[in-house]
C-alpha cells in the first residue's frame, strides 16, 4: 500500500481524484480530522504535555495505518511534543510513545517506497526527539543539584564555624576568665590580709588586681563579638571536643581552688549513690559549677557556697547556692556566664535555672541526663 508525506491540500486532491462518491468524502473528512488532531493540540502542550502527546501520537498512528500518509505539520508536531514531554513531562511516556513508530514501521509487511521513507524518518527521529528532551532535562537537574549542593556545603561550613566560635567563647569565659578572676581576688586578698606589707608591695598588688579586672573587661568585649557572630549556631558540639577535659573527679580540686581564692567556706554535699556519666555531661557539670563559683566570688565576695550533687536513677542534679546578697543588679557583669551555663546544660540535653534562693543568696540549679537518657 503506497503512502506519502504530504500537506493536507495535496492529500485532499489525491482523494478527490480517486472519485467523488460518499466513501471518498468520508475518507477525506476523516483524514482532515486526523490532520487537525495531529497539530492543534500542540497549543495546549505547556499545560497538559502528557495528554497532548498521547492525542498527537494517536492521530499520527491512525493517519499512518489508515491512510498511509502524514502531513508535514503533523510530523513537526510529533517531534515537538515528544521533545517537550521528555524535557518537562514524563520521560517514560515519551519513550513509550516514540517506540510506537519503529514498531509500526517494522510491523508493515509490504510497505511502499514512500511509506518506507516516512516510517524510517519517524522511527529514527521520534526516539531521538524524546531522548534529546530527556538529556536536556537531566542536564538541567544535574546543574540545579550541583548548585544546591554548593549552597548546602557553604551553609554547613558557615554553621560549623559559628558553632566552633560559640564553643571557643564558652571555653574562654569558663576557663580563662575563671583564672583571671582568681588572680584579681587573690591579689586583693593578699593586699588586705598581709600584715606589715610595704606600701610599694601593696601598690603592686593593687595594680595586679586592676590589670586582671581590665583583662576581664576586655575579654567580655571579645566574647560579645564572638557570641554575636555565633547567634545562629546550635550551641555545644561536644562530640568534636577530643582533648582531655575535667569532670566530676576533679571537682574537689576546683573547690579547693575556690576556697583558697576567696577565703570563704565552700562545701560539697552529695546525695545518692555516685554514678558514671557521659564525659560530655561531666564536663558540663564541672563548667557550670566552676562558673557558679566564679560568679559567687565576683558578686558575693566572702559569701559561703554550698555545692550539692544529687544522683538519681536517670539524672544528675546540681544545686549551687551562696548566702550573699542575691542576684546581681540588672546590667551588671556576669550575663555571659549565665548564658554559658545555660548553653552547657542545653548542649547535653539538660536544663538550667537561676535566681534568688529561698532565705537569701543566689541559686543555680541544673538537671543533666544520665547514661540511660542519653541512650534513649
């Protein structure tokens, strides 16, 4: 059966020459409808690519099987919709529809020369159009994925840097500020309690105390800068801290240092059976107690301090209370220390509360999780 690749007008003329009876008129009408069905739906391709692709492909297949012809406009529309479907719609559907034309070409037992040309053209270019759309889609997705991965990597680096700056700020305040405050307290204590000290020696000790307090002021400014830069960081990354750190075993040494520095009584009270905790929890407990003692020396010099450890089945509870004048006035130094203690507790899954103690003084209470809570 002969076939060709023609425009609708040429097809109409060829059918008209074959005869003017009703059958020829019906055939002409059907062919005109198929020609329109293979082109007009393309206008809706942007909104309904899958439905348009099925409609155009069905019209093209019917035109080829029933009349062994296809309009040039239909051929262009077929390639266009397969490319569009592979690019913006369903790649699998595009390949299935494109595969229909090689199958159709191979299934015709006795194609004519012109039909063979049309079949080979469709069999080769239809899958090529679909694959071109799919390839462009894959390239665009790979480019978007690469850009998103770069953004995520940049955000991760920035987040990690901020977290590290927050950790450094806590360590500077908890460790360095603690020792500098001890220097200031010891210098002042030595100046006031050493009998017969020459005036020059007293002046030097006073200068040491002033220098230490100035260093603390400058450190607080530095910590303010670090904390402002690390506001978006998640506080505490204990898993990245690999150097040896103090824990509850070093608590007695810390209390001895506090007694020597302040000259006031510092008691350790233990409730329950001592247990082993995660190193991060023990470090958080040590730093919270250390900061609470530092605050007591700073805001309640000479006040006695009680440090209580409550061991329970699932938690470690800390209670540090001094018998000083109570909370520091609003705006006084020490805000960084309270913030650092709260961050320490939150970093290991615990909580912290500070405020005036019943009967006077200042109270710091913290609840830190045990091994079972961390495992859960």
